[in-house]
C-alpha cells in the first residue's frame, strides 16, 4: 500500500512540475504559422496623403511595423503623378523587404 501511495505522490509531483514548466515556457512572441507580409496602404493625414508600407500579420490581424515611403500634399497640382510615383516606390521597397526576409 505504501508503494501505491508513493507512486501517486511521484506522479502528482511530476505533473505539477511539468505543467509549471510548460506555463513558464509559453511565449506570446511565437512565430505565426502564416508569415507576416508587407502591404502597401495610404492615409490622408493633416492635408497630405502618406504612402506607407505596413508589416501585417494576417493571422492575428494586426500591424507589426510601419515604414513611411513618402507624402504628397492634397492640394499639390501634380498630385496624381507624385502619388503614383510614391506607390511605385512602395512596391519596389516591398519587393526589397520581402527579398531580404527570404535570405
């Protein structure tokens, strides 16, 4: 009977230690199963349009980082041309950032 009680105590202690170690080993910064990607977006702020690259985690639906490519005033006479140039630059930077991550 003493051996059964001793075995139960050992199993109970092992379970508590194992669960405690697993609890402390968990991290919220684990790599997502779907890798985050750079996406291009633009926002109108303070009278200008800012073209921005955002590092976006689609699985958790949150922005992990941001890189401002440039801004163009809303009342700029060459708004369309400058905006399209910024979008082209953003596409080139996105390709560069994604290529660097693949290394």
